[in-house]
C-alpha cells in the first residue's frame, strides 16, 4: 500500500489517466512506443507472445491465493507465502512469492522470491514465447500497482527464461505499461523497449530541468534477451544512438526528445536497468 500511495503522490502534479494508451507485452501492430522514438518499418518486427490461460485473483501478496496459468502444456503456479515467525492467523500478507512450473520436457522447477524483490503485487497477465531465441519456451509475467493516473501505468515484469540447465527468473521493477517487446534489426531474440518514469525539477529534486520547473519524463532503454548473459538479458542501447531516450510526459503522446534535460541531467537520472534487476536460478524438485 505504501508503494502505491508513494507513486500516487509523486504523479499527482501531472495527473492523467492514460487508458488505452499503453500496449501489452504482446504488442499488436503499433510496435513503436506511444511515447518515445519511432522505428522505421524495416527496423522493427512484431514479437508475438501467446497469452496463457489464468485463474485466480492475481493479488499475490495475499497468502494462499494462488494464480494458476496454463501455457500450452506447461503449468505455472504463482502463490504468496508467509515465512515470518508467528501464528499463522496473523500472517495474512506474504513475505515471499513461490513460483512453480512444470512441463512435459523438463522437471518441475521452483523459485522462492522475497516480496521485496518481486516487481509488484498484482499479476495482470502471463505470456509464453521464445524470448532468447534458444528454441525453448520462456515466460513473461506482467504486473502492476493498480493505482490511479500514472500510477496505474507503473508496475513490473518477471521473466522466466530458459537456460542450458533449466530456468532462471529476472525480476524488474519500475516498468511502465507502454514497455513492449519486438524484434529489432532482424534479431533472433526479443528486445524489450523499456519505459521508465523519472522526475526532475526545483522542488527538492537532485536533478534540475532546464526551465527550473518540475517535470515528469519517460526514459527508454533497449534490453535484449541473451541466453549467454549473466542475468539472461543485456543492455543494448549501443544498437541505437538515440538511447537512452528521454521524452517529456504530456497529455498527448510524443516521439520528440525533450530539450528540458541536458547531458548531465540525463546521466544523473539514468541507472542501468539490468544492474537493478534481480535474477536467480530456479531449482528442480
């Protein structure tokens, strides 16, 4: 709740409900972000994820309220668990998230992720597809905070990626819903066009905008799925000199780079999303 309220307060200066603006991970036609740079048609191709059938509330912070997902012949269970000391009757909120997957071609595998490392509290959708191009099925889990205004667009992503010896998970916070997946420049694996939210101004913020006023910006990065990378995903901004790309948040989507941030301000606002991601191996049982 504190997490949601924090973002509701943060964005209230520029509140705006962008229903319908954000694309799902399985972007259906409009591949370039609603905000951010556009790509030439020959440079970007759709990456079609397959929606999984899900049952459950999706509120994973509640103990023993599992979300069940079926992706082709693979079954997934996402469930909050309370490992704190005390009577069970008092343990209504999860301390960890337990993820189990099992399929016909691999043994049942489990990951136990501390709630502090989980992207968000609400699982909105689960998708499947070969993200890293190794011929094996991967999974993309879309989560949100269910706030108001921009807070409703802020959430996270959890990716379950195949490896030579099983699966790993990659947990990413601070992901806006306009983030999308695509194939760029004929690549074999998928690229995540990551959208994040940053704020600059003179109201106690460390980074000042050029006009000295308080502004909200969208920041975009390119992250390519790579089975050989330590976390299964790597920063690929060098593939396009426009990235990281900053655009001013307004009530109308814009593909124009902002002039309110100089190079120093951008460096201060930017942080490596791969370094911030939490990754771990799933264990077989």
